[in-house]
C-alpha cells in the first residue's frame, strides 16, 4: 500500500493517512442497520420494545469495547485472536475474588482491567520483539490463557457471584432513563478513541505503522513500544468487557465464558471498514459493526430461525466487507501507479 508518510519538511500528511470523518461504508452500515430494525420491528414487534433494545445494547457493549482495542491493533497491521482466552481469565479471576472476598465495585473493575492489561502486554511484547506474525503469537497465547482460565476454574463453575456489577447489567439498576450504563460507557470510550486516532500524533502514528512499518520507523516513530501498548490497551478493555459479561449473566460463571468472542470482535471491526491489511480504519465503523452483528443474532432468535443462521449472515457480511476492501485497495494502487 502506498502511503505518504512524510512531507519534505518531515511532517505526517494527515490527508493521506486519516480516514474521512464518516466513510461511505459507515453510511451503508447505518442504512443496513436501520432497514434491519424496521423489518424486525414489523415482523417481531417486541424487538423495538425497551425490554428488547436495552438487553441488545448491553450485549453490544463487550464486543464494542474489545473492538476499540482490536481496531487499534488491526490498523497497525496486526490481529489478536486471544481475546476470548483473555476474557475467560479476567472473568474467572474477578468472579473468584467477588465470591471469596466480596470486593467493592471499583476494586473489582480495576483488578479485571489490570489482569487484562497484563495479558495484553504479553501479546504486545511477543508481537513487537519476536518478529513473528501476530496471528501465530496470539493463537499460541490464546491456548495459554485458556489453560490458565481452566486452572482458575478448577474444573467447576463459579457459583454465588454477588451482584456487585449489577450497575452494568440488564436490570433496572443497570439503566438510567432507559439507557444501559454499559452502553453509555461504550459511547464515551468510543468518542475518546475517535478523538485519539484523529487528533493526536500517537493516534496518527498507528495509521503510519499499519501503512508501512519500516517507513514509519525511518520517520522516527518508535514502532515496537507502540505495538506493546496497543495490545496492552486491548487487554485492559477486555478486562472491562469481562465485568459487563459477568453482570449480564447469572450468579454462576461457567467455562464457556468468552467463547467465540474473538470472532464477534474481529467481525465487528472488519465489517466496520477497518482494513485487515492495516493502515486504515475507524472506531465509528467498529461500533456500527458490533451493533449489526448483535442485531443479526437477536433478530434470528426472535424470528424463531435456527441460531446457526446468524453465523451465516455475519460470515456473508465479512466476505462482502473484505472483498470491498480488496477492490478498494487495488483501485488505490492502480491510481498510485498512474499518478
């Protein structure tokens, strides 16, 4: 991919690196989601009821939160398939502490986020300094994290989890004026992430690294340390998402927690328009992608269709998104050659 990283004066070209404020793909996603909501509202009127929309937004929250970090990672040209294992470890460690010591809300959230940041840092150091493709590294750590999680579970469920996280849940304690607290947190963090990527030098550097890591290094960008903190931030967000997952469940936590979460997150990011080849992407698209993925899942259930169809539809969306990205990238390269 041809990316103008530096002008003659040594400054980064924002026009070439940054995405538009809202892309055509994001407009299309908004239209698709709107059509789906209208159709589901017609065929299953309960879909648009507060009792349905609220839980849907809570279900979107963990995928969207992890999606922020995954967007950063994929923009840099990486990927992290270990987030499901990280989610499991963060959730079971936090649940065990809640059951054993009934720790307060703030401490429980901080512990979960700290565990996630630690695991994410392991990924980051290995990806940055081992010089092995991120999918290989994170596939290996995924299995390592699963082993740790199973050991903490000790071959049983965690029962009797107190309602410490009910403020993040689906019930009345988890909403204000009908808006779930979990989704409100997501909106705030997405706004911060959007501002960070677009208006800070550190955020713009991530695009430069994904466009051409070697060229970014030659312009003075410290590539390896940035890769470490990108994966660490993703782990931190996994820890926060794990708290919402605990809040959305029952008083018991089983070993399936986090199962398949990596597929949902990567799907949301790719469907949202972030290029799997790196260098381009937006957290706005990721939020819309997460909303689309969960809308399809909930819609399939409410229509009484086989649950496997949701995977079929999401898979089709991914193929379309990746195909569009490849066509767009080829067109950009051809235009670059002609110029």
